[in-house]
């Protein structure tokens, strides 16, 4: 199930005939949405979010009756309008107008092997603490050692919690992948790696941590999902190189906006992006890096759209209520537990949707608080569009940028 459906070479007659069929289909309007879907399925990838599929299935009969060109356009509009829920990668949230690592309360409760996790949890904490001690904390100009110290500290912090339910297993799975890649990397001068030589104690400590991490993370639903998705991943080194460069560029730009995103959050985004397509765990590292970029653009777009809606909210009346409801959906929708589409459905009945609790939330959303999100997107839209490209998982981002840029009023 994890292999491509048609593992054929370019000279194969099936490949030639399929290329001809694609050229013919591309002549008709909007068939590209189905070509993207088919290519993803053939590569063993999930193409459309479940929430989007549900909305497509529930299109009214009169929409389906208007024929393929119209239906394809509607499907394309659904896929391109709303972001997917956050997935692999560090989960992010908007708190007090700033992008931060998502609190555990914002994340979906998942089905984990609790008894096995509890068995390895204390051993893993000891191993993480030991590795953090081995890499030390003395000042150094060694960029590789600085990075290892950051990862060691982040790993320890991720598992030093009151109970297992507070662990972000998506982030932990990705961070473990980066550590395993570092352990497997050839030491010395290597073009793909900017690393220094570990001492014997540091290497043994890192190996112990990685070994225990493997037992621990495969006891979680998120860890198993990352492994399964990585096995289905069909690599494209050139695209990985381009996306890695764009991700580094985005991280550098975010670092210029400390009032928008916390520095430690930028570190997480940058570490994940820099490892796209890198190492023996390249498939997993790529999923983690792409997930980090997707999660980042989701929260950026949510804040940017909210800034665009602010003038309408200020008008009050029914339009203001509707815009306010949508704004709240966008902020709440950055949470993994509430996909954008499922919440956005409630906007259709906004008056009922906005109960006392929701109205209280809206009062905490000052109009100017999200202006910086729109400002960042307008100033750095070329990088964001570079990340989006023609990639199916980012197809929604171009339209979100268009809306924000079209409604942006500089203050």
C-alpha cells in the first residue's frame, strides 16, 4: 500500500499514453484538480483533507446537475479557499496577537499506547537529560553544537511535563528525526552537513536517546502516522532543495518580526525547514519540514485575514457580526482539533453561533492586534508564494494572500 501505483519509467508505453491523456484533459477547464488528485494517490499520498472531501460530497444536487466543468470549478474553489488542519511539524497558535507553540489544550487528543508510553517515559527523560549534560552549555562559536544544544533543550522541555497528555507528539516525532539524522551523519567535511565531531560520550548519549525515542514515539498515534506517511512519500530532490531554501528565507524574515513570532518558535520552524530532504531519514525530515511551513502559513493567513476583516467588524450590524464570526473561526481554526471548514460552516448561522462565550472572545480581538500579520504577508508575499508554488498541500495559500493583499490598508 505504501508503494506508488504505477512505478514505471519514462520510456514505458504506459507513461507515454498517460502523458498524452493528461495533455488532452488539460485542454478542458478545471480538470487539473483531478490530475493533482490522481498524481497524489499514485504516489501513495493523501491529496485532499477529510474536511474538504466532506464538503465536496455534500454539494447540493443542483450543483452536480450543472456538469463536470462547473463541479470541477467548485471543487477547486473549496480546495483553494480554506487551509487544511495542522499536521506533521511543530503546532502553532496565536496568543495575544503573537505566533507561539500551541498549548496542548489546542491539540486534538489522540489514541496512544499509554501503558507503553508510561513504561519508557522516565527512561527517556533520563536519556534526554544525560544528552543535554553531555553537549554542555559553555559559550561556543560551533554552529553545529549550538544547534544540538537547542534540540537537546527542546527535547527535554517537550517531555518534562506533568502528564503524558501534555506532550506534543507531532513535534517530538519530528525532533527525534532530526536527532537521528545527526547521529547518522558522516562527521568531517561533508557538503550536505555542517557538523563537527562528537566526543565518544556525546555520541553514546545521543544514540541512547535516539534508541529510546524510537520505542517511545512508536507508541504514539502521531509517531506511527509520520512513519507511515514517510513510507508513502515520493521524493523530488529538486523540489526539496527549492522548498528548503524558501523555508530558510521565511525563517530569516520571521526573525525580523519579534513582535509577531516568538524567537524560540522561529528556531523550531527554521530547524524543521533546514532539514527538508536531508539525511538518512530524509522522508520523515521532509514531512516534518513541510508540516512546519504549512502550519506557519496557516496561522499567518489566519491573522492576516482577521486584519482584513477588522474594518467590517468595526461597522457592526449583521455584516459586522458575520465578519466577526468568520474572524473568530479563523483564530479558533488554527487549532488542530477544529479544521477550518467544519468551523466555517457555523458562520452560515452566525447569530446562533455567537453565544455569550463567543462574544466575549470577540471582545478580546482588537482590530489593530492582527495588523502586523497582514503587514508581514504583504511585505514577504514573494517568499510565501515561492513556498506555495503549485504544491497541492499549499493550493489554498495563493488565494489567502490575494485576499489579504487586496484588502490591506497600511497604518
